[in-house]
C-alpha cells in the first residue's frame, strides 16, 4: 500500500513538472529580435534592496526596456511585491526603467504581485490583458508561460538572462517545487490572489 502510494506520488510530481516545463517551450524566445511584437511587456518582480534591484530583477527590467526601444511593445507592466511600506519592488523597477529612457506614461505598476500566479491572474482580471510578452529568466519562463496560458492569456516569453546568477542552483530547486504548486493552482484549486481590487487601465 505504501509503495503504491509512493509510486503514485512520484508519477504525479513528474507529470506536473513535465507539464509545466515542456507544454509551452516553443513560446520561449531568446532575443528581442526574434520575439513577436505585442502590446505589453509584462515584467515579474524579484528582490530589491531599497531602490536597488537584485541582479535578476535588473536584467528583467533592462530586457523590457530593450523591447520598448525596439518597438516590440507599447507599454511595460511591472508586477511585484509592495506588501510592506519599506519594501516596494514595482516603484524601484519603474525608476530604473525611467533612468534608461522609458517615459513614465508608458509604465504601469501592479503593487500586489506577491507571487507569479497572483501577478498573472491580476494581469487578466485587473488589467484586462490577454496578449503579452513575459520578461523573466529562462529558469522561470516555463512556469510563467504555463500559468498565463492556462489562465487564458496568450503569452510568449523572452529570456532576460544577461549574466550568471549567484544562487542559480537554489533557483533550480525552488523552481521544481514552484512548478508542482503551479500545476495544482491552475488545474485543481484555482485560488484567488491575495488582492484583486478595481480594474485598472493599461491603455
């Protein structure tokens, strides 16, 4: 009995992980020249220290600015964590993008992107988006694309890996666990985000 349960658990975990990581792999692009044009670049948050972006987040924002400069997108939506008064990912992201030349009016902020699922759910429900370029690292894109497309958003992804990251091994382990959780979220539980609120305009 225990052996059967163990085998079933392993099979479920492998099914979930492979579904998340391989279903939408053809929608991942590796250069701003190759990725198809869409209306909005969607940047997922990561860590900040005050107004200083982590290397992972800095690369995401920089890549979204490249898309904007090359007219692949018209707007940039930045989604991140602002759950505490002294921690504000979206504002730090915005300031960096403005310093790189993006007009303030072409940047939209989502302050309640506490996790990838929340960010993408809110992209659809709050910002009424259904066709986006997701900007994040290669390790994070399969899960982001899986969630977005399962939520009804026609998304493609652009990798933002511009350097080697200090904790890349940890990211791989974390991504395995997060992928299982994403599979459960979109196929079984369909939870509501921590916050929803009123609809907001991107255009």
